[in-house]
């Protein structure tokens, strides 16, 4: 038995000494029985100065106090552990009667962080006869963790200090950042959203992914299109990023237009570990664009429309007629044109005045509008002369419309301030497209036909080429 015990001790000594982890062993009288080479290097204290003695605390502290191994040997209470390692220790999840701790030692090589474990050594009867303690230098890990915390704090300050509403989600779609600008824009406090997957609630009435969620999932374009059809595009700056613009009706008093971008966040391996989304209120820009469009539309309408009658003006006729002529020629389709001239209009102006004459022209414009087909268009060509352009109309169709218009206007009367009825008629000339036609030839033939109608006694319709 002695030889076996002696052999076991030698084997333990070799095992401890050969361990690259700093290791101490004490007996139940707190005397150091093993102090390996790694421990000597770590502490700067040789084994010769420690073995057989109970002053191992000198290698670590300025005044006498128990090491973790000492507390284990004594079977100390949790209160004792807390007294010396308050907030720095925990029970081992691997061994009974074992503890782990981490602490800073300012006298080690300019200050070092050590992670140390202590476990009881028992005899065959289960009695504690000593303890073994290991120590590992974790300074670099702690510095890396501190650097990471500083980096994260710096990032948090950048995000929170940005005037652009910004949110960040992690790989599990949980919100990690929700800055002040985002709080103001959405009306949702960061404290109510960080750590949750409820980011959609700030933007939509029912659960659905926001742009950052889609980017995080590396969603295909058709998935993005399903939610943002016609309102998104790929970023021209970063791969895998999207930009979109949409209207959010519950933001503000009458809704707001937001421009938002989403980009993936990647780790050192290039794996997507989160996503960042920014949002900007572009309502004022959208309103300005809409006002500009309305202004341009008003200008376009004014530039194309006769202010008195509301019909198109002659300028717009000359813009549109070449296209209709080209289409009719290319596809061999019919096209007709009417020239209308108010009969005896000068005498109406002379007798009743120009204001009443204007009312007569307005009534004629109303009669023209009433008779037009959906594809037809009407123009005030000048003074009391009007033109009607009729795509897909042959001579029969054009003469039929002209006759209806003539009859309708002849039946109308304009009331003068005196109560007298002002009755007026119209002479109409009709021309039909020929492959060699130009604007002037088509209009001239209709104008000549309207002159023939005048010569025939007015208030009639004449097709081009009709005999006098």
C-alpha cells in the first residue's frame, strides 16, 4: 500500500507539473503540496518558496486572505465565498464542491485578469483532504470583450445620435437599436420595442415583415415585390440592399411618405447576422412634386385649351393632327375632319354685343361636345370657326355627326339681357383623309366645303367635292 500511495503521489506530481495550466494543490492543513512550473511563470514565485507552506496568498494579494482553494478545503458557506469574491464567483456546473471565479490582479505584469477554478480532493471515505486550483490568464479575452463593449457603445451612440430614424435587428429578428429619431417618427418608445420582434407594429396594422426583415432573410426579389410592388429598387451603392418609398396613413395627422433603406449586417465570415434600416420623412418633397405635377398639368391644359369655350385650341390641333394623319396613312384607316362656321355671327356681335356673341360660341361648343364620340376631339380654330377631328370615321359617319350637330345647335337659343332670343345656325364642311394629305390640304378641303354650305344658304352640311 505505501508503494501504491507513493506511486500515486509521483504520478499526481508529474501530472500537475506537466500541465500547461497554472495549478496549485493544497492539503487539508492549507499547506501547498504542488505548485507547478506554469504557476511559477504566472505568479513569478518559484515552487521552492511555496511548497510545504501556507502562505500561497502572498503570490496574489498584499495581505493574508484565503484563496478559492482554501474556501473549498474549509467547506465554506456561500456567505464566505461572497465575502471574498462578491459578484465574481459561481458554482461549477461540472463538479460538486467546485467553484469558478474571475478577478483582476493589478500586480501581475501590469495587471492581468485571471479565471480560476477550485475543486475539493477527497479520500476513499469521501472526506476532503485538500483542494486543487487552476488559474488561466484571460486578459486578452477580457480586453477583447471590453473593446467589443466599447465598440457596441460607440455604435449605439452613433445610431442614437443620428438625426435619421434608424433601427437594427439581430439574426433572430429582435430589435437591438431603435434610436430617438425613430421614436419621434413612429411614436413608439425604444424601451417598448428593443428585445422584441414587434417592429412591424410601428408601421402596419397587421403583422408583416418590414424591409429589414426581408434583407435579413436574404429574401428573393419576388418576395420583396410582393410587399412593395412598384415602390422599391435595388440600392446602387451596396449589394443586397434595397430602397423603397411608401405612404403610411397612420403617421401624423394625414399620413406621411417615408423613404427607407435596408442593408444586411455581416460578421467577419461574411455571414448575415442582422440588418439595419433607415427611414426619412419625404412628405414635403412628395407634396412639392405633386404640386409641380398639378401646375404642369394646369399649364398644359391652358396651353391646349381655348379659354372661352373649353375646347382645344388651334395650337393643339396642329400638334395632334400630324399623328392622326400618319396613323391613317400607315394603317389605311378612315379619318374625317369637320370645319364649322357660325352663320351671320358678325351681325349678332353688332346687334347684341360681344358678350352675348361669346355666349353663342359657348353654346355651340356645348352642342359640339354633346355630339362627339369618345375618340373624337373638337377645337376652336379661330373666331367663330371650329374644327372636329374624327379618327376611324368615314364620310357617312362624319356626315351623320355633322347633321346631328347642325340640328342641335339650330334648336338652341341664347337669351339676351332684354329677354330676346338669339338664334344662330352653323355651316359645316366635311373632308375625308387621302393618302397624300397634309394638315393644310385636309383642313382646306373641309373649309372649302363649309364655304359651299354658306353659298347654299347656310345652316347645312356639305361633303367635300359636292357640286355647287
